């Protein structure tokens, strides 16, 4: 009986883990960012939060998606990218949250 419970628990855990990995990363995005991604906005300015402080390796993994990082402070970063790049970024396991950032857009454009 205990073996059956263990097997059932294992299969349930496996199913949930597989199902979670096949879902799109959109739950990590706030509503405004999700809308911009769905509308395929050309350049999207946003902020992101990682599980831990952003190291050089984490930064490189983010930038490998095509995202351009502007600032990093601890585990938070501000960046810009295209809709497809942000979708790729949201699938990375160390990304906790992504939010649209209209304030960042104006500051970034002033510096250019």
C-alpha cells in the first residue's frame, strides 16, 4: 500500500513538473508587459527580478536572449527587448518577475 502511495505521489510530482515547464512564461509578466508582448511592440522597456543577485553568468544568460540590460542593482535589472526575446527570457528558471516600465523608456531615450 505504501509503495502505491509513493508511486502515485512520484507520478503526480512528475506530471506537475512537466506541465509547469510546458506553460508559457507569461505568469511572470505583469498585465501591461503581457499586452505589449502580445501586440508585438517593436521595443519594450521593462524591469526584471531574479531569484538571487545578478552575477556575470546570469547577466550573460539574459543577454544571450537578445535583451539589452541597462542597469543592475542586486537582483533587479532594467532592460529593453523585443516581444520574442522577452518571451524567451520569461522561460529562464532564475527569472521571478518581469514588469513593463514606461518610466525607464523615457530615461533611456533621453540618454541616447
